């Protein structure tokens, strides 16, 4: 089955180089019309975005450049308005824009912590908000958020980046629920790639293996009409995997054991992976706990 995106409009942020550039080119190759966003100068012009647009057009594709700062909601609204004026719809949003300000938490300024949150998390929220009503009215949309192994698992010196990237998963979970009846499918990409942003973070041999273009097929898949929703797709070097968040089954303590000491005594069973399962929505956890408590007391909740 060939995935085609003919007639669809895609916005890719941070698309002037690296992963974003590869995502934009890959989407254009499948027929999408592209808004190539990359942070511009004081006049809003982005040389990097314009260069990617020229690449797409030279290959027979259709694209426009945009220099909006994703952390500025008014600029993002103007970007989406320009896409709507030119093409009348927005089908795909790839939230890729990001920055690094790496330091240990002890040495990190709160300004640098906030800046990374503003670009990654608030930038993704701004762009998603700007297209949300359009996608609801179309009853169709595909939103991709960029998470990271640094958020899913942690990485030394990246408390700001890790916090922003794990936040993407929580953001995805709720947008998935709110967008489902409008066929708005929301997923996360957790990429590993050798780019200007990651240069120096990987050993040279690993850096060379991690071609950013090998990640973009995952973006095209998550942008497709038959895409899944509420998935975290990890990708790097041509390998793909899905991150899933599981919760142990746990147990309900006897009333007299609902104490710190009771938790400590039962820790091995609380932490046991036996019966562990993936929860699909926030309410499933309190329902599970209420059922356990009711079973313990012999109550029927039905």
C-alpha cells in the first residue's frame, strides 16, 4: 500500500535544517503542500526555510516559507492564516522546532529552563491551538509532537529538555481523547538523529549512522489517513519502536496498613510487574483503585 498525501497541506516547524528539513521533503515527496517554518530574522524572513522551499520546488513540489517564532502565538496564528489563505486547509502539523540549553540542574538558570519549555512545549501548544479548530471543522487532522528519549528516560544535563519532551506525551494523551470524534489523530515522535543540535552528544561513529532522513518515514506514516493515534514512535538509524507507559497492577492495603510503613512492607508487590497493563485514559487508574478497594471490602460497584 502506497501512502499518498496529495491535496493535503502540512506545516513543519523547525524545518530549515536537520530533522525538520527531512520531514518537510519527505511529506512533499508524497504530494503534500508544505509550510516550511524556521525561525526568521527581525523581518520574519528565514534563509533556511527559503532554501528548503527551493529544494522542494526544484523536485516538483509545492511549498511556502515562514519565519514565525513558534513561542509567539500571534506569529503562529499569522503562519496558519497564510496557509489557509493560500490553500484553504491544514491537514498535518509536525511540531519539530526546538533548542537546547544543556547544563546540570544545579548550574542551570531558570531563564534557560523556561526558554526550552517555551520553545518545545508552548511552541507545540501554540501551533496545535492555531490549527485545532480548522481540523475540527474539517473533521480531519494529523498532529505530530516531538518527544525524546531524554524525556521518556532522562538524560544527564537535560532537565529542561527532558521535562518539555515528557510533557509532549501528556499533551498527546489529552488531544487524542478530545480530537478522536473529529478524526484528529495525535502522536509523538521520539527521534534519534545526527543533526546540528545533537552534534557532540554522540560518539562520531554513532552520529554518522543516525541519518535524520531515516526518521522521516515514521513522520509520513503518522501523517497518513490510516495513521494510528496516541502512539509514541521512537525512530533512529532506520530502526523503529513504540514506547508504552505501563502501570503495575498494585494492590489495595488493609485499612490499618494505609501508612508509610504499610507501603514499605508491601513495596515488592506494589512494584511487581505481574499483571501490569497499559492504561488508555486517566480515569482508568481511579477506576482500578476503586475496584480494588471495593473487592477488599466486599462491595459491588455496579
